[in-house]
């Protein structure tokens, strides 16, 4: 089922509405946000997705995070 989420990428100036699938991984969601913002911020393999302040394992599914429609997630560089 499609799940609209607000994604914020470190270094970008705006948040983006990203449509996630509950069966995709957190790593895939991170890449999707980076790709959408790539015109302003270069993508990086060293990124970490944060949800409610917690760093998430890139292998878990979006459904496992219990994200709800229009929740916010952040992608930050892993050196943080």
C-alpha cells in the first residue's frame, strides 16, 4: 500500500513528499529521497535514515518502522 511520507535530506533546503511502499526497505526509502533531491544535494552511500530520532537498520521494511501517512523521516550522513 502506498504511504506518503515527508523526507528531509541533510544539506537540502526543502522537505520532499516521498511515496513509500510498506514492503520496501528503509535503505530503499533513503535512496529514493536522495535521488529526488539529487539536483540540490549529491547522493551518498554513507547515509543513515532517522525516524523519531532513532537510526534505523537499512534492511528493515517500512512496515516494521510503524510509520504512518505524512510522518517525517530524515536522512543524514552516517558520520553523525
